[in-house]
C-alpha cells in the first residue's frame, strides 16, 4: 500500500469539535470512526484560528465573486483581513506537514470547496464560489486531493477520493525517496491498470512522458508527471472502463483456466457489467487466480489493492 502515514487536513467541525458559529459541530461518523483508523488528521477551523470565537455571528461571502469578502450577516463586520492573516500563516505550516489530502465542510463561506453562495452588498445571492480558506488552499496546493464531506456519502466519489489520497501518498514517497528515471518507470508500471480504469488516453500520454524522461530535468519531470497523475485519477472510472481492465488482466492467465473456470469468470465480469454485483466480486476472483498462477506483473498492480480492503470501498461501486 504505502509505508508513510497518510496525513489529511480536515475542517475541524467534522471531527465533532464544537467550533461552528452556533457552538455545534458536524461530526461525520464515516470520517471519525472508519477512515480515521487509517489516516492522521490535521484539524483546522479557519474561523476559530482567525480569532473569531465560538459561538460567533454567522457569516457569508459578499461582493465580487472572484474575490468576495467574509462578512457577518447582521452586523456587516468584514472579517476578511483576519482570515487572510490566518491563511498566510497556516498555508505556510501546511507545506511542512506533507498532507496527502484535505476534507472540507461543504457550504461554509470559509471551508466550502464549491457552490458556496456569494451575495451582493444588498444581500441577494448572485453567484456561487469557494470558501475563502478552501480557495486559498487549493490554489496553493493544486495537486493535493480535496473533497467535501457531503460528496463522500456518494460511494463512487468516496472511492475515488480515497484512491487519489493513497496514490498521492505513493507519489510523495516516490519524490521524497530520490526521484530517478528507474523509480518513475516502476511507479508508472505498477499503476498501469489503475490509470487505465480512468483514462487510456491519459495513461498513454503519461507513458510518452516516462519514455522521454531523459529530456527533462528531474524537478520538471516530477511536476509534469504529478499533474498528469492527479488529473487522470480525478477522471471518472466507469463500469465500462473497469470491465475493460478486468478483461486485460484476464488475458494474463486465461489460457491456464479450464473451460468451466473461464465461463464462470466471464459470467462474474458480465454480472458486474450489468450492475448485478459490485466491483469487489470479479476482482476477488481475479485476485484468486493471480495468486494461484503467480502472475507477478499483475500481482504488483496497485489496481488490485489501491486502498485498505477494510474500508470496503469497492463493495459499493
Ligand atoms: S466549516 Fe470550517 S470554519 Fe466553519 S466551523 Fe467547520 S471548520 Fe470551522
């Protein structure tokens, strides 16, 4: 999987801390009770850290949608300067924390990643955008996977986010352990089927980059490959693409199956294709044969184990 700890930033109210404007919290039990066993949280409440206290007057984004202000609803106090000072200090500290992802509270004028209402000075909703802190974070760390807790209740989005987090951690390890052309080839090789489940075209573009690795300075190559990697993984892995990958993998041991085993395995893949079973079903059978026939090239593929099986993410996609 990955040897390094997975460190995720998180809007603090999602952990159950009573830091919201009304003195409450928004604990998310999947995060605290399930995902929390596999990651180290770095909790942040931008509003509390900006010195705004709890409870506090509710705020919203007001003004120019490209650079809205954070203003209290009733008293119209502008807290933007306090928030900007907090952001500058915190973003600096994040660069040293080696984060592999961030989970934000949706809808918040500080933490929401998207679709946060922006109001006119007259109090009318005019646009939607990102919370001030979340916007600054994503601009400063464009490769780090981010998600809102609300979207994580959707099984495919949840699986995708956690897959990106673990992949990004492996990429961080690749960079931090001394980025060589050989190490990059190995990384690209073991991610082949995972990438193909998202985009064949992007996988091929990344392959061209790896093949031309000597043309680039290591630092430039790291940036280019990292950008392509995270962009590819953010693309939707559809059932059709997974079926395609499963057939590719089957090709490595198909000839060693009996006629009956082959029919059975194809039937299981077809059931998944038709929505009768989740991905975990054909994958478990594939893994069984990869183990039995000792297909080392496939055994090493991240696609088979992209995140801890205990999270059961592929039982629902
Ligand atoms: S949404 Fe963000 S700013 Fe609001 S309480 Fe939660 S962590 Fe604090």
